[in-house]
């Protein structure tokens, strides 16, 4: 039995005097889909960004697939990792952003093959073939040569997912992937994510889509004020929240 | 409109409900009498100005024509172009380096860049050219060697730093300070989300800069760089102080012997104008190239605009809508 894909123990993070994360403990098993919900400013996006070291944690331990994030432990001491090592680990974790962040000067296919060819050194032909397959998988086979600004938000986000998948990650992080989309475009993106979950991808999803959390999520975490207030099976937490704060939040969003 | 959809009332209701495209509006155009007044005034002033110079008794226009294609002037134009190109190559290359250094997380590196910009932007370029020109008076020899060994190379400064090189160094090193600020502005203008997305894919900082940030920064960098190049073309005339045989130096040399000072200044000005005009034209196309992916539709080239104008005068549609055939030929992915 493999260990957890993500393991957080008492993770703390501050910006100056503002404590954003005040002790996060959680565990994500391989093939698990974990949804993190909570009001804005609760620290959920910050925690997600800590997992691939876009943010540094101040205290606690955070590891992905059994290895510390951003550090190396040797003889009881913790050493900061070199940039190259941090990059190598990030390459194994896919991330999808709220604002897509596609590279506007590259076509959809260009976006998808950039990292496999430049970071992993894959031959262009191989990367392009997989890139085309991935774009087809997210329903954009006909948009291969189109620049991002000619795509709708939903299409851009699906290209962004294909771009992350092109690195063949073992973990996918989603930071409010549908929050910047028109309501009618949300469905396509969620469909792609649902398909990914069915294929056994380990996913951590920060979201406001309670329907998605209930239907696709294996676990649900409710965060507020930098701590985990409540967690468990999504259907149970959503139907029968134990904590007062969870109840208040859910009554507003459901 | 308060009228119901059944078209009970007047003609407006009937047209709205019918679903046919109404006839194009044929309004009587607004008159603009002040445009005509302004045009007449400007034309009169222009005629007066041209007449004053054309009829100046001691201005010999045939001398202007005679010297315009004088072989020495033509050679000088080439020197001016060489100076401009070399100085800009140094300026841009070093400018990009300085800008990246300035934004580096390494405090030593960013401080070095700060001091460079502070020094070279803070002293007149004329002084800098003259300094390099006279460097041999304080450092007669240049020694390059590996410390604590006998390996060394010695050269006479006068032989190495020619007047031309002194001018290129003076102009180029000064330009680098300005270019670095141009490049830095471009880099800062790129959304930080781009860097994050690239880092999340496992790219190193250097690669993020080269592949993701700089190409996008180009769109912001190109217009002021064109500006700098045009400016450099004219600033290169300062190389005359280092006795470089560029356009300004040669025209002065000629007028010193024949005393046709203004005539030769006109010759030089004509050539400077021709060269800057060509650069302006080139800049337009470079900008267009780097607008790929940022504008949905690229701006038309002057040629395309001219063709469109001819076309329109024949067909004369009432509304200027983008016709699809012209639009498709200029979308970014037509290559």
C-alpha cells in the first residue's frame, strides 16, 4: 500500500504579521479527489500553492509522495532545495489556475508542448502527438493552432488542463478553475475534471462548485480562518454539517 | 419603447416586428467649416515659409542638389548607419542583461545594475564619447592577463580604441542604461500569473524569462526601442567630436572649405530625415509581428490600407464593416 500523495502536518504560513495558515493537517491518498471549500481569505488557495512550493511554508511539514516540499531532510537537519530540484518536483505536479494563465504568444498546441519539450526534453514530434491527443480529450481537437485570445474562457481553461496533463503529473491542483467562467461554460470544464477523476488522477480542488464536490469528490475539507473546520465524506458534510461555521457557510452557497 | 410587440401603433412597431433588415441610414453629413478655415491658414503659412527660404538670396539650392549625392556624403551616411547599428546592438544586448540583473533576486547583481544605470544615465553622452576618445592619455597600454601568472597580453590603447570604437563605446554603453529601463518596463508589464504558470510547469527562472516573459514583454519594448533607434541615428552625430567621418562631421568638413554652411546642413538634414523615415516604416512591421496573439486582428499594413481605400471608392458601402476576405488574410495564424 502506497503512502499518502499529500501529507500536511501543522502547516503554518504568514505574510508578515498576517497568519494565513494556522496549522493545517490533512492527507490525500493516491487516486483521491479532495475538494477544499471555504470563504475567500480562508487560506485554501494559499495552501494549494504551498503544495507545489509557489509559496514557502513557515512551520510544520508538507510532503508530496513521501518527499518534503521545497526541502531535503538529512541527519535530522532540513536543507533548502536548489532551484533545479524544486523545478523537477514541480514538473510532477500539474496546476490549473483561476485565471487560466495560458501563454498568449503561443497557440493552444504550443502551450501544451512547451513544458514537455523544454523541461523534460521530449522530442517535439512525440510531445506534439500527445498534445494533440490531450486537446482532443478536452474537446478542442479543432483548436490546436488557435491563439488563446480567440478562445472562450471555458476553452482556455480546458487548454490549461491539457497543458498541465502534458507533463504526465502524478497530482493535479485546481485553484478555483471555474470561478472566472460564465455560468454556461462551467459545465464543460467540470466534465473534463470528472473524466480525469474517473481515470484515477489524484486531485486537490479548491472550488465553490458544491455539486461537483458532492458528485466527484472523495473527501471534502471546509476551511475558515486558516484552519480546517470540518472534513469528511462530501455527501455527509454537505447534507449534515457538524460545525456551526460550516452550516452558516453552506446555507449561503447551496 | 413602450409599444407592445403586436404592432398596434405606428411605423416603428411594424419595422421592429417584421424581422427584415431596415434600410441603411442616409443622413445628410454634418458640415465642418472650421476644417476648411484651418486648412487655408496652414497652407498659407506653409507657402510663406517655403517662399522665404526658397527666395533667400544667398541660399544656393543648386549647391544642395550638388552635394546631396556627393561621394563623401554617401560614405558618411554608411558610417552613420554603422555607428547606429553597432551602438544599438550593444545597447539592446547590454540593456536586456542589465534589466534582468536589475530584477534579479540576487542583491549584489541588482545593485551592480543600479549603479551602472545611475552612472551612465547621469553623465552626458558627449562627455562619455570624448572620454573614450581620450582614454589613451591616461591609460597608454591595455594589459590583459591572468593574475599570479606570466600569461599576459599588452596592447597600445591608441591602436585598439580607434575614434570609431570610442564613439561606438560611448554611444552603446550610454544607450544600454536607457534600454535597460525600457526592457525593465516591458518585463514588469507581463502579468505575474504567467510566471507562476510557467514555474508550476517546472520551468527554471531563466527559462521562464526567456521563453515566457521576454517574448510577451517585446510588445511593450518595441515602440520605445524604435524611438531609441531613431534617436540614436541623430545622436550619432556627436561622434564628430571624436573625428569619426560620419554624416555631420563630413558635412562640416565640406562646408569649412566652401562656406556653404546652411546648404550642407540641409543636405545632412535631408539624409537624416530619409533614414529616420525608413526606420519608422520598419518599426511598424516589427510591432505588427510581435502583436501576434495579443490583438484579435492585426492592424492593416499601409499597403493593405491603400488597397482597401481604392476598393472602397469603387464599391462605396454605406457602413464600414470589416469585409471577411480582407480580415482573414491578416489574422495572426495565416502563416
